[in-house]
């Protein structure tokens, strides 16, 4: 299947969409916007994965499997243990392939803002101390840095399996939302 860009028409009406991209690229925000625009069920995988005190929830796989069986949804393409189950049901992957500087700038800004405001994320969790970036090898900032290339390779490998729409930069995201995504299916409704 071809790798589509922000202006390319979609070959079908998307019903089950995965949004892929590096940590901090805007996956959850785009999922929310797609869900609102296409009237799709949305679930944030982090909310299913993380229990209190940043412990993984044992129900995670079962809950994701049940969600994936539904007919119309959008969610993030993340967490190795559920990627295959989600991909097996997805008909479209939207890939946020933003430049590294954009992704890291967003990630740092989001992390600092959440920490400074004491934002509750999932199940009572908050961003850890910013100083822990120096002591925790899995700190979100370090994770974003070290997984950038790996995430790109992972998504490029999907092109033969599913329709992939590559969006690089916020301008392309906006063009795709207002263009191909907004217009798909409308010609059938007329």
C-alpha cells in the first residue's frame, strides 16, 4: 500500500484508526480531534496501562482486546504487548512524523508544565521530579530521546500491512484533518 501524505485522498472511510508517533508528538491530542470529527470511540492507552504509583495494571491486555473488537475507534499505537492486537483490527494508521526538535520541544514543555502545575495524569499519578531525568533511565524525556529512530522504523514497516498517512509538522496535521479526513465518506452521503 502506498504511504499517503496530508493531501492524498483516503482509499476508504476510516473506522478503526491508530495514531503513531514518538512520545510527545501529539498522539493523544490528535486521537481526541479525530474522535470528535469522525464520531469514533476513543480511549487513551496510558489510562488503561498505568495504575496508582506508576504500576502497570494487570487488566490492561484484556481491556485493550475488548476495545479493539469494537467497530469504530481511535487510539494511540503504543505498548508492545498490545500493538499486534490493535493493528490486526485497524484499517488506518496516522503517523505523526514530526522533526526531532519539534517532538523534544513539545515533550520538554509538556513535562515541565505538568510537573509545575501538579497535573494528575492517570489513576493519581503525576510527573516525577524533573531532577529524576538524571537518575531514572526510563524518565519520559530520556525515553523520548532514545526511542525516536526506533519508532520511525516501526511505523515504516507497517506500510505493507495497512494504510499509513504520514504527517510531518502541525501544518500537515491541520491540512489532513480539514481535507482528506473531513471529506472522506461525504461523497457517498450525497
